[in-house]
C-alpha cells in the first residue's frame, strides 16, 4: 500500500534592520524555514554603505552589497553574531515556550487552530520587547511600519506597560518552580525574555 509523505511546511519573512533611535536603516534580514531547516540572509542597505560613518555590525557580517547567509544548528543561532546577540537566552526561551504552550492549549480548548507546536529562531528573536532588547538593533516589517514589539497579552489590562519589580520576581519564581499561571507568563512576556533574563521596568 502506497504511503503519502506529509509536505514540509515553509515559512519566509523579510525584516528591515535599524540602528537604535537614529532611524538609520542598516540592512535587510531574510528568514526562511522549511521543515526543520532554518536559514537567514542579511544584506546591508545602500544607504548604510554610502554613509561615511558606517561600520560592520559584527566580524561575521563584513561590509558588502551581497546577501550573507547563515544556517543554524542545535548549538548555534540561525542569525549572525550581532543579530543573534539580541535573541533571548535559555531562560527567555523557557518563558516564551511556556507561554506558547499555554496559548496553544487555550486555542485547542475552544476548538480553534492552535498553530505549530514548534517555534522558530525568528519567533524567539521577536519574542522580546523592543524597549528591553539587548543591543542597538531594531526591526520593522517595512519602512512605514512601527518597530516590531511583543503583542499585547489579553491576560493583562489594555495599556499595561509598567509592572512592579516584585510582581516580575514572583512570576519568575513561579516559572522556576513550574507553577506559573497565564498571568505570570503575561507579566514576563517580552519583559523577562531578553538576554540574561533581565527584567526591565519602564
């Protein structure tokens, strides 16, 4: 009896990379995923390369007009150095994974499509608040869109930006003990996911 192989899912997304509050577009970041394989490509923008003060973002991204490709592994990021440094560390990924699992369960409980169980390196990269991201790099979908940020969590009141430090500490302890609630994860979402688990209160 013939068997039919399930087609690999494919995802592609392009982002623009900016430098801090300067408004300078540094380059274009492309991310693609097919099945388990993830690849990124970065290219400096002509405006950046023509700037007399331009510099290479990291040693593995020398100044060039060409796309520079990178494939990750279990030990290394899909993104080049300067971009990879903005990703969450192990603690941040744990928070993102727990929040993702709870959201999927909530969707399933009401009969809605829960989406993929597996997150990509791009999901983790964008799982940090723009205001608490390590480094000076920021991301947009296009030149006219706002800087990408973590979507508002419905478990928090609309307009919640400042979270008391003690609340963040208690939420972190709940995650450490495996007893976190959806509200705990909502408090930490984006705020407690930057490199090193830094909790930033604005």
